[in-house]
């Protein structure tokens, strides 16, 4: 779920984001990766649990977003404690550019299908979203075009803060290689879906659930086997006590 897919960039023209008095936000996170390669093999799971801190620094017209995460990574070999870091900067046109990606497990709030913060114009359009809206986006794996819809989601509160929600779903072809199997070629389909919640006051991303599903056939050395891979990520703002 690479950060090249942006809700704001995919649908609406971006405007410059006004300065927002948010210096730090704490989040808790959970992830699950499920791999099944071959018809007769069991599904392998990798789970993630942890927390992260998002800081926003203002330097004139530039905003710098830094997410630092600490989490446990558990697979069939045991549990390891891992740290991740991701840095983005907002450009003058309101789009985001990645500066530092040390997040190989795709767990930071900055490395997800949704922009971490929306500009005022996009936030206004999100509030007015009452029916499905078609859009296109670039696949995080393989670079193919994904076609899908944005839909409104029920609002409410996250960590005591009022939010507005949006659902995301898109799919398309998947060809290329997987990070775990660069020696093999994959031919199939990819689907992304999820829900994001933005603070109504600051337009900051406070919660998301995102799933990426790959179905296809993996070919290597003249043989091809069926493959199904599911990546799930849940990130939610907290008051910081969960991180202690």
C-alpha cells in the first residue's frame, strides 16, 4: 500500500494547505499479512502490533511530516521488535513528496492509500460527498491503473475528535514481481479497499482500515502456481497511553 496512491491527488485538484496547529499525534496500529503460494500449502501469516508518533513541523510555506513507529513483528519463526520511519513534505501545489522511506512493512500513517492531511478544498468536497464517485489510481505494485469508486462513510468521533469518513475501493490487473519473490513473475489481479476518517477541524487523517488483495499465478523456472496475498492495516489515533 505505497504512498503513491493519494485520495486527494486521485480525485480533486489540490490547493495550498493552511497552517494547522498540530505538532504531534499518537496512533496505535495493527497489521496482518496472509500468504498462500501453491494450491496445497497452508496460509502463512505475519502479524504486527505497535504504536507510532506523527509530528508536523512548519518551516515557512513548507510542512514536514515525520512518522516514527515501534512494533512487534510475529511470524512462524517468532517475534521481533522493529522500528520504522517515514518522512513526507508538502509541496507548494499541495501534493506530498516522500523524502525518507524506512518502512518496509507499510505500517506508518504516511505510507498508506490515503493522504495524511487534506487541503481545505478537498475537505469541503469530502463533506459534500453523498454518492459514489468514480476515479483512477496507480497500483502500488506493478504500476497498472486501478479503477474504482469513492463513497461516503458514516462520521462520528475518533479519540474524542469529530471526523468525516470516506470509503475507497479499486481494482485492476497485476503483473510484475513481488517484493518477497523478485525472481518470479506474477500475473493476476489486485484490489484495494478501505475506509479513512479525517478530523473535521484540522483535516488530519485520524483512522483508517485498508486491505490489499492479490490473486493470480506466480511463474518461476517454467512452473506456475496459484497465489493469494492479503495485506491488512488498521491505524487509529490514540491519547498516547497505549504507547506507554
